[in-house]
C-alpha cells in the first residue's frame, strides 16, 4: 500500500511538472497582436540600420518659459557584418560643452560599451545600465533614447494596437513593454506607444510612460526626406516634449548615409579624449 501511494504521488508530481512546463511554454508564445507588432518593428529596424552614417546636428533646449540654449554636435556611426553598431557623438559648440563626447559600441555576446567624456575635468566615465535612464546632457532625451533599439522578444514585447492616419499617412500603432529586468532598468519606462509609417516604416511619433504608467513625454518627427541614393528616408527634425512643456529639438543640418566608411580609430577612448 505504501509503495502504491508513493507511486501515485510521483505520478502526480510528474503530471504537475509537465502541466507547469506546458503552461510556461504557452505563456511565452506570442499572440497574434504581438507577432504583428514584432513584424512592424523589425521593418522599422531595417529602415533605421545603415552601414555608415554621418551628420551635423543642432540641438535646442527650450524650458517652460521659452528660454533657449543651442548646441551643435557631430554624429558618426558604422555597423559591421555582425550587425554591431559603433556610434559617436561629439559636441562642437558652445565652448562650455565643446569636445564632450558619447561613445557606444554594441556587442552581440556581451554588454555594450558606453563611454561619456567630460573635457572640462578630463575624465571619461563608463556608463552602466543604471545610468541609461538619466537625462543626456540636460536634454529631454535619455542615454537610452539615444541608443539604437535592438528588436528582440527577449527585451521588449511589441503589441499591435491599431492602424490610423497621422498627418495624412497611415501608421501602425505599437505598444512596447520592456520584458527583461535589464531592459526595464535601462529604459525607466513602463511602456511606449509608437506610430510607425506603413510606407517606409519610420517612427513619426513616440509617447513615453513612466514606471507607474503615467504619461511622461512625447517625441514627434517632421520634415522627411530621402537621403541621397541610399534608399533610406529620414526625418530631419525631432522634438521631444515633456508633460511640463519643456522641449529638446534636434535638427539634422547635414546627413550622409552609406557614403563613407569611417576609420575604427574614431570609435575609441583614445580618440574621444584627445585634445582638439
């Protein structure tokens, strides 16, 4: 009798374990709306990925009273055959921020390298995931906002909500939730809502919601142009506005895509810390 009871207990435990594993497998399976959302974001990623990219950028910081600060910077990036991007921003003006630099190097098999250089104190700092949700140089963009988004169901859950017209163009509306704990810490957002064009898959609008799920800020893009013969289109103006009306406006004054392959020396700590 004791043996029979022990066997029955083992069978019950085994059944429960199998049932639990099956439930977990079902929980991990994407819904139809998630498959649609993921497909839309993969197309957006393809549009935004380039072999190399160079631009001159103006940045305006506008407070709630309308007071404006203007900064100028250069942006440079390249992507290798493993889809790993190297990305550099260097401020050129005004003198107070000149030579301040942000360097990001993606790695497929380990954490990305992210370095920030402060020329005033001649210090370089390596940024961790905990730093990524902080404001970038006092703007309404975070360090994470400046980084290329990796499209993976392990990092974010993308849910297709609806299709609607925005500025006379049809867009797929996607709700994005961070999934991994690392991604949650880096973003600092509960979720985002993205409006992705159906014709060329560019994001025209993104709304950001804080950790409690309350509205935080909105990114709006305008003045779209095809860039040379690259086959790529880009918005030349992007405005990030927080819920208090504080804005950061980024304007691309010059943009080149897939025209020149920058030397790897530009994407090094040695380069960003040298005196210019």
